[in-house]
C-alpha cells in the first residue's frame, strides 16, 4: 500500500503519514485540519527531522538578523544553465544600474520559466557570492514550500520599487 502524506493547516506545520492525524511534536491537540499532499515517498517530508526541529528551535540574535539585507527584486531575465538539470540563471533588478545574477535550483518546478520575467520576489542580497557550475550567484531567492511541494515566491501585495528593503 502506498503511503499518503498530509500537511497540517493548524499552524504547527505538522505532517502525517496514513493516519490523517497531526503528528507534530509541538502540536497541542493533534486535531488540526489536514490536506492530502501529492508526494509519493518519504523524501518529501522527513518526519524525524521535523520532530527534532520542533523540539530545538534555533535562534538568531536581533543583531545577527539586522545584518541580513533582504530586498524585493524584479526578475528581468531567466535562462537555462547548460548541463544543469535543476538550476536557472536569473538577472534581477534591485534598482541599481546593473542587474544582479542569482542562480536558483527551481528549474524542475517551472518548466515554463520564461513566465517568471517581470515578477517581483524577496531575496537575500548580502550573502557571500558562491560559484556554481562556473557561474557566480550573488544572492538567494526566498521561497516557501507550497502544499504541493512547489516553491512559492514571497512577493509584495502590490508592486514596489525594485530594491525595496525589508524593514
């Protein structure tokens, strides 16, 4: 029998196998509404890791958080990277004279990646540059996992100026 996975909608971010009952370690009542997930294997959710994370939160100080430069960027170009199955190369407008190159491993989720051009999303822009497949990535796209496992971009409710800083 193939296992079914469920995602908890109760705020504890719990998941469950087969039972349909929230199994999150930090869940007070295990009575939350669950939505069936479309995944087909345990790779989608690591139940032991989830419980461990719920038990031991990792905190950063306010001073550490303040060091992060988080901004809205507008996607100006998206292209494939030769020989890479998962990577896309983005040119992002943060309001300066030049766009910034950022690589992201989301290709499998966006087969029609050209439709991303013009979208605004949230990025961390002061990460140390990283070379991937010979290309430099100068930031990180911020996204969350949707109920179907596909990345969901964090976007402003209304258009904002490229480079708008999170405060």
